[in-house]
């Protein structure tokens, strides 16, 4: 599985958030004004905050956060807010998609027993395609994050709606296959 991360550099500050393919860790690479910086990672209603010390000359600070150790879900839309010692606030995001990938794999596995002309498997294929398209949409939203926090709020909200729809499709209780 590949990881998804998005790099942002604004006014000398950059943040790169990448989630591992197993959705257990988030890797953060940060740079900005030398000194103390605060980091807030939010996923759903749960947040984890911590402080780091950014090095001089825009050198990068790297840390890995175990999602299990900080009681954050391993799936979903992660919003990361970093404030450096100069007060520059930057938002970044990453996407834990392991449960959705598992959903797609199960639906595709169920197609292996289908005959090429069999129509009974079409619904599972259509659902898998829809979930995959929603994943692509989420990744596209997060890739557009920038320095305008009101635009970012809309992008995060849109990504969350797509994520929730993908979860609904994977629950097999969605009426979208009619």
C-alpha cells in the first residue's frame, strides 16, 4: 500500500504530513521560524497536541506519531495545524484510507467467482468503483490545501463528506445500488 501525504510551503514554513500504508503512523516533516512550535493533529472529534523545537535556517524537523499511542483513529481525514515561534499558522492534512482499501479489496474479491456475463456482481463492482473515486476526490481536496484557512476549512469539510459517503457505501446498507 502506498502512503498519501501533501507538502505545503508558505512564507518559509513547510509541513509535510504522510500516513503510512498500514495507517498506524503519521510522519511529519516541519520547518519554519527557529524555536518552539505547536502541532495539533485532529481526526473527527479527537485531537492530539504536542510541542516541537524547529531548527535554524529552515532545516527540517521530523517526527513520527503513533496513532494508537495518542488514541487517534487510524482512518479518516487528519487535520494538522502547526504554529511556529513567529506565530505563523499552517494547516496540512493527510488521509488514512486503510478501511476503505479493505472494503474495495473485499468487493473485488467477491467478483472473482463471477462469470463475465453475470449481472449479479455488477453492484459490487459499481460500489468498489464509487469508493475508489471518492478516495481520489479526497486526495485531490487535500492536495489543494494552502494558506487560506477559510478555503482549507471548505476543503477539509468536502473531504470529510466524501469519506463519510465512502464509509456508507462500504457498509452495504446504502441504497445507492438501485
